């Protein structure tokens, strides 16, 4: 009995029994040993040593193959010794080539089968164990059964504690995107898996948040995918039935026929493991329905106890998702309330607004377009994220919609907005309109009905700020415009020339200005009165705007003089713009009837120029052109 004393010490003191299993095999004269643990009708191989090399799939026994000799022995709780296995009537045909003799030590506790220790020979038939050996094994059977029952109880307790820890960790996060790393960290303590996913049913789409990697604290890959919600998926089967699902081996032909499975597509594909076992459970709340799933590279990896644990985790997920999703909107509302609005800092305010929106839709690009006048194009004020392809100006022929719109493809986008869609990168977009502009959100993965619902809720939060922005824009526009002609006033000209001169001095920025004088305008005032004169000036301003590029700006300098600011322009570009504007004015019937035409003076920024010196040089050219009867001088005046 000395060996029993030795083994009892191992059972009491060692965290694992690997040493015991190895010593048992040698002590009783067997070549191989396999130790199985049974839970809810499934037997899992927890230790293997010695014997011939056998396929791994044959060493992990599921409920169906758990039969023949080992299964009944475990159920009955009786020790079984088979000296001539190939000739035993219950021997499995595919095992006869491997096994000569078999010994089964079943493990049971309080009437429940917990597992079995199976010892085998492969090169010879075992002569059989003595009565003393059998007596030792009966004592060892009791000790190991108690140990395995304790292990099962501890595992259940550990999983219950893990659920509590999982709920505690969920309270510390603020985004649904962060659920997968937390899920990976917590579940990996209790269940082996290589991929974990949380799938949301959102209208006609599935949003899949997934993590992939070896069991540990964090996944190696965390991602998101939006795919069509189709019937030939495991997700559909789980949601449709409302029941959890366990698939032992998704590579098994029968499993593939019953449960068609679609893997998550990753780049690069080489990082995607071959996922064999599948475990999934549904969750649902008032606003959200979905599935939590685990997958393992090992076939027949999961049992009913794992399924039961995942069902409990799914209940926690359902509670968490409902709170996290709307918590994002609450956080957005609080962020809006903290934004500081100050005169002159509107661009910074709008940038912060877009950043707040990007916190709700993680990793998406956002752009803010504003229309300064009804007859003007929408201008890109600010953008965040990946939006480099967006145009600076956008002309829209139709009115903006009243509610947010979701686009899932380029062909769904109205023609006026198609330049906002990058066909290489964009997979979805949302338009959030308001009185004087709109916000454009882009995604490289796409949007779903849930995002549209969230956008509608966000619009309610944004509207007060949009109204304030609209009022501020209107007042600023009125203060910036000349009330008679509708072009920018002298104060805005001074500000723009100061800004461009500073850019040119520091960064080599190139621009030019043109001073425009209306010949014979004083005669119109004298003969027809100031009302007609005012109408003529307004007509001139309108024609100048029509003849120029979108980026060029027209300012009223005073009286009958205007100034055109031409960004990114050397003298050749300036001359072309002046000639085109002069032709448009000369060809207008109303101005021709009054004998009004235009003279232009051009000046290109030179190092050391001030706004005053620039305007003075352009003014001299204008008077020289007027004196010579030209619309504009082809060659600049010498200094």
C-alpha cells in the first residue's frame, strides 16, 4: 500500500495529476493511458500518454462515439479489464488496429459519471492485474472520483465568479466596441476558444464585433464587419429558433449539411485560424437582438456545461448592450453641453462637434458643410477622420431633406452628393441635414438601420446648436456683406488680404488681386438717378461673381470700385480672369445700354508687400489701363 500513500500525497498536493497518470501506466504495466472527463454527456480528453500515434480527432470523444466498452463501464461504474480487445464483441472496428488490451477505471460520485481512466497496450496482450492491484485501484477509484467531483464543483464556482467579474468589467467601459476585449478576457478563464463574436441583427444587416487569437487576456485581432443578414448562417438559425446551438465539428460533412457556416473574412486571410467547434447563444432586449458565439480550432471542444455558461453570459451581454448603446448618446449630449461657443471660434466649435460624433461612430470620417447664401455652393468648413477626397465646394440643386438619410452604395446617393462618396474606400454614408448645411458621415464598413435610428436621435441633440449656428451665420453674413451689391465688404477685404499676405510671407503662398473700376458710372447717376445707379452696381457685382472661379472672391472697395481676390494665381491666371470678367460685363445688354464698362488693374503678391501696397499697385495699373482705353494691361507697369 506504499504506492497508494505516495499517490494520495500527489492527489492532495499537486495542482495537476499528470505525474500520477504517468506512474499508473508504468506501475500496472500498460503502454498507454488516456484520461477522460465527462460533463453533460460529453467526454473530454484531459491527458494522453504513450501508445501508438493516433489521430487527434479520435482522442477527443463526443457524446455519440462515447459508447462500446468505455461508455457502459462509466455509466455502470464498474472496473472493466479486456485482455483481448480485438476479439471483444463490443470493440470498435476502427480501434482494433491500435489496441491489444484495455483497462477501464470509471470515476463516479454520488451516482453521476465523472470520467474514466483508460489504460491500453498496443504491442502485446496484457496478462491481467492481480487481486491486490485491483484492490488498490478500487481505493484509487474512490480518491480520484472525489477529486474530480471537487474539480467540477470548483469549475462551476469559478464560472459563477467569472460572470460577476464580467459584469463588473462591463460597468467600466463606455463603448459597445470595447465589449469584445472584455468578453475575451473574462471568458478565456473558463472556456477554451480562438474566436469570440457578438453579432447584432440591425434591419437587413448583421453587425459583427469579433476578436481572434489564442486563449489569453486580450485577442490578437479585434474587428468589425457588416454583412447581409441571410438565412444560410448559424446566426439566423439561433435567432429564428431562440435556442442556443452547439456544433461539434464544422468541417464534418454532416455538420456542414445541417449547419451551413460562414466565417468572418479577415485581411490578411493567413491570420484566420481553422475554426472547428461552434458555440452560440441568443440575447435580446427591447431594442437589440443578437447572438454571442465562441469558436475553437479543436473539434468537439464544447459540452452542455459550456453551452449553459454561454447562455448566462448572453443574458449579461443583452443587459450590457442596451445600456452601452444609449450611454453613447448620453455621452454625446453631455459633450455638446460642454462645448464652448465664442465669436470667431466657430470652426473650432464645429471641429469639436464632429469629434463628439466620431466618438459615437468609432473610426469614421465626418465633414461639416455650410451654405453662406441661398445662391452659393456649400463650403467644406471642417472635417475629421479619413475624408481627404471631399470637395471644398458642393453645389446642390435640390433642397436638403428634413431627416437623416442612410446610403449603403454609391448608386443610392443622389447625384448632387456623389462627389462625397469615395468608391475605393466608402461602404456607407449618413447625411445629417440642418437649416444651412449638413454633416456627412462616411464608413469603410457600412452603416445599418441602427445607425440611422441613432442619427435621428442625435439630430434632436444637434438641432439647438444648428439653430444657433444658423442665426450666428446669418448675422455674420449680414455683417460681412455689402448691403447694396451682396458681395463682401471692405472690412472683409482687409481681413482676407492680411491673412493671405501672412501666408505668403511665411509659406510662399501665391495670390493676386484685381481692382475693378466702372467707367461712365457717374454719368448714370447724374442722368438716371441713384436708384438706377444702385441697380447697375448690383448687376456688375452679380456678373463678376458669375465670371470667376468658385474660390475667387469679390469685394466692394467703395463707390463704383470692386476688388477681386484670386488665390493660387500668378499674373497669367489673373489676366485670364480679368479678360473673362471684362468680356462678360461688356456683353451685358443693360450695362451696354448705359455705356458702362470695366477697367482692371492687376497686382501679384511680392515679398515685402502689405495689403496697402498691393492695392496701390493694382490701382495704378487700373488707371493706366483706363487712360489707354484698355480693359487690362497685358504687361505690368515698371516700378
